[in-house]
C-alpha cells in the first residue's frame, strides 16, 4: 500500500485549465490538493490551445459559458482585440445561414460580401463570395490565465502534486484513496478534471461510464510572403474545414479543423493533417509559404452530446465530474469554474452565471450505464 502523502477535503485530478480554475475558486473554502500526472501543469491540451475567444466557437451549448466568461477575462486583462471572419465559398450559403440561425439573437454577426471580405483578408482568392464578421472575437492569453489560476490556488492554500499519475482509486471508510506514482492521496471528494483521461479516471472510481472521447486537433506555424498583417482577423471556414490567425512576426497559425478520435496520449501532429491544412490554406489566399515552422497537436475531449459535464456522479458518492470541455475549456474557464464551485460546495450560483441553465451540463443527462438521456 502506498504511503499517504496528502489528505484533503477535495482532490482535483488534473491541473490544466479546468482543474486550476476550479481549485482557485474553491481553495478558500476547503482543503484542496491538485493531482497532476505530468511534471508541469498544463502540458497537454491547455498548453496547446489556438488561443482565441469566440462566442460562436463550440456550438450553442458552449456559447452561454463563453459569453459569461468575458467579464472576468476582460477585467484581468487576458483578452486582446482580434475579430473573426466566418468565410464561405460560393455556393455555401447554407453554412452562413446556419450560423445566423444558431447565434443571430445572441452574438453580433455582420454579413460580408466579396468586396468586404477582400478588404479584410488581403490576397483572398476568387470563389469566396460571402461571410460573417464576428467583431467580439478576441485573442486570449492562455499561459497568463493558467498561471493566474494556479497562483490564486496556491495563495488559497491549494497543494499541487506533480508526477503523480493515478494508478488506482478505491473508497474506504468514507474517503477516496487515490493511489498515484508519488504516493496515496486521501480525500472526501474527487473532482475528475483529467481532460482526455477523464474516462479512465471514472472507470477506476466505478463512476458512470460516460464516454469522454479525445480527438486530435492539429496546428502548424507558417511564415508567409507577404507577412500576415497584424490586424488580420481570425479566419474561420463556415464549413469547419480550416481556421488561421496571425501571430508575432507576420507568421500564421493554421489548423485543418481536424477531429481524429484517439486514445488519451501525448498527441503529436501527423504529416498528412499538416499537408491537408496547407492545401486548404492555399485555396483561400495567394500568399507564398516561405517556411513551415513547428507543428503540434492537442486533444479535445467530448461527451457524446458534446456539452461539458459538471456535477456529482450518479453512481459513485463524492465523485464530481468537471470534464468534456472539448476545445473550449480555455474561453469558458471562468464561468465553468464558478459553476463547478457552486455545485461542489452546494452554494448559490454567482450573479455572473445566474442566467445559465446549469442542469444541461449535469451527469444526470446520462444514465447509470452512460447512455444519453438528454439535456436537462
């Protein structure tokens, strides 16, 4: 049996953006320990984000969380102006109409014709006939936000254990016993903020078998001629086949918007996905690619209905889900952490998220066998 190295009211498994933000919210109200499998927090999905905040990114189930997070992110200085353009090829009116139908009443979207598109995106090739501007889109300082939450958690007395990969979980005498590579952690409650590993953690604890599926997403850095103008908006294909945005030095971050199912892992970019991204990019603009920089991949993890899972498990007492946040866990972090803290500590929702229907994110929408019952 492992020696007990930490005892807490709440053990949060995972110290990426999800775990760090929740720890910061609850650290002053409970004794909390963050259990991290890697040597440094945020090594996987958090450290590989495309770093933008968009109210339309993720679908209507995500939009309320994104919108509600704006005030916190803005107040603390983690957002910078960018703007986005949803680009549609001629004949893809249905994709533009779908965006308007989904968000027209909640997100400011401005129709753009070919002339306006050409002014916003220098070098745009013929064939891209219309689009939508999303002026509210921002760049987000991911590293700064993650460090902010880790700092808040540390100042609130949260203990961080690194290189503590979870090997086994059992419940004994009213406590969860979490066996890790660093030793055993004992806690009254467990929070499953393990990202791509959330399904494995749930299985170890005997919790609901909610199928949290990781998907690989690729990003490649390009140097282009002419250099990308710093004021270039985030350019997103309305049919979800690519997006790109400018970075320092006139470079481009480009993604083929891929979603390849994978097991939890240290994801790496595949050459085929990089080639697909570049091919799609060259169909959009006439810029010359001077050099291909580094390419990387991160994991986006979804529940079957692609909405996050926040709340206590229906099978395992004291097991709390904080998972399935897809690729949107950065831009929704403040609202998600407030929801998680309120549910976990049984307190009222803060005013900032009071209008959000938190029942739609509950594990109760899945059966005890993990099957989908429906949103609340």
